[in-house]
């Protein structure tokens, strides 16, 4: 009997080291389990406290972000399962190994796995590092650290598809240069009756600004009543064909393109894009006031390399800020843009090209006077449009 007890104790003693030293091996991202307790997800937005750019992540619905001072504890019920911080987590870095390195939506995503000791217990952890540029070009970084026990394949797929998004739309103008591209000093604005001299007079106003500042460049407006991007891309009209041939031959340094009204206009933008590319001409999207938002958004998604001067949005913002709509728009079927709206558009192009406010209009600018501009616009500032409400954003410090 004594021998049996000794043998039993000896076997337990021999097994104890193996039990105590059982190795914890983190699971590779591709080998995570495909099922989870809840497949529902929701979008959460995270942003540095001083940034206008938020990083959007899809997260499990039952997760809560609890914290003060800009550092969040991730909870699932009453259990803390991770953290989310601004910058990079370096604690325990020697225990973490890089498992994935990829880029999505211009966000660099580095995934690390390893074994960390938290709350006096060792466990496998995931550490996902996001690096991106905000809308001012500054580098930003956010790190998500989650216990592997709370991870699964679905959640990891969500975390692998971040989107940097502006919080407010300040209608920042792109920086354009006539020295870029093919270097030609002529620009063209293509569109319809919204560009007519008897309506917006945008070409006359822009040329006056450039003459007053002694800029060695000229602007041509090519406008056909009812024209869209599809018109310029497909019409056999002599004026349209001549215009497209001039673009293909590189007669213009920059083409400002109006005319997004339908899905086919988004599709046919490719023809204008190709024509400009073949002659190294810069193409800029320049929506008139009656153009449609969905088509504009789709065009910007499909052509992320194209700059946009959003004439339409600026006019709407000025109206919302207190400018009388009747000072900007004709009281007709299409609400054609008046000369004051033309001034706004010309000023946007001028500032984008030369990086400064335009000079006062000359007395020769017959479509509108500087006195009228000052009277109607003085003291009015277009407020930024809120794209993501502050209450939906987790601020990080």
C-alpha cells in the first residue's frame, strides 16, 4: 500500500513541471476561429484630440470603450479585454512578434501577436498598430490591444479595414500649380449654362483677377446649354470635338470639369480623364451649383487622385451662413448661378492656383463690381460642415 502511494506521489511530482510550464502559443490571424458569440458589428470613430481626422473601425456590438483622459479600456460585459490608445504601445514589445503587415485605405496596419502577463496571468494577446496621415498631412498612430480570447476571424477582418475620415469639412482648396503637368499657362473650365457670361460670368471674373495681379495666364470657359460630362465625352458636336482635341493636344495646363448629374457622367469621366492624361493635363473636378452630391461622391471615390474645388458646396455653405440665396442664384427653373456666385468660384480657383487672396476687381469687370462683392460677402464666413458628430467620436490624447 505504501509503495502504491509513493508511486502515485512520484507520478504527480513528475507531471507538475509540465503542467506548470505549459507553453502558451498565440494563434496566427488566419487561424483564428470563424465563429463568435455575436456576429453583429457597429462602427466606432477614434481621433486624436487635436485632429480633424477620425479612424473608423468596425467593432463587435457588445464591446464598450471605457476611459478618461483619452485612453480607453475595452470591455465585454464586466471583463476588461483590451485597450485602445493614441500612438504606439511599446510595453512588452520584446514579447510580441509581427504577424501581418498590410496597407488598407492608405492606412499601414501592423499586427503583432505574443504572450503578455496582465493581472498576474500570462495569456496570448493581439496588438494592432494603425499608422496614417490626417487631413493636414501629419502622421497619426493608434494602437488596439486585445486579448486573443476575445478575438475571432470576423473581428480581425473588421479591424483590417480601417477608414480615415474627416470630422468636419472645411472645404480646403487643393494646391494647384500651372508649372506642373505640361506647364501650359492656359486653363479651361468646361460646363454648361452655369458658366455663361450672362449668368455667373466666372471666366470674365477670373481673367480680371489674373490681369490685375499680372499673372501670365488666361482662362477659357467652354459652355454648352444642358451639357454634362457625358456630352463632352461622347458628343459629335463640332464645338465639343474641337474642345476635346485641344485637351488631347495639350493646349491647356489645367481643365476644370463641371457636369456630374447622372451615373453615366461618372462612367464617362474616364474619357475626360484619359484625354487629360494623354497630354499631361491636370484635371480638376469643379461641380456647379445644380450638380448632384451622390455622383460627385462616387466620382471622388473612383478617382481619388483627382483634386476637387467644390464650388457647389461653398455656395451652399454661404447660403447657410446668411448670404441671400437670391444674390447667388437666379429665380428661374435651374436656379442659375449669378455673378456673385461666379465671383466665389473664380476666387476659389485663383486661391488654389496662386495660394493667395485675389486682388480687387477692376472697373472693367462689367459682370460685377468689387463694391457689390464686399457689400454681399463682407463679414460672412462659411462654417465647416460636421461630417461626424463629436458625440460619436472617442477622443485620444
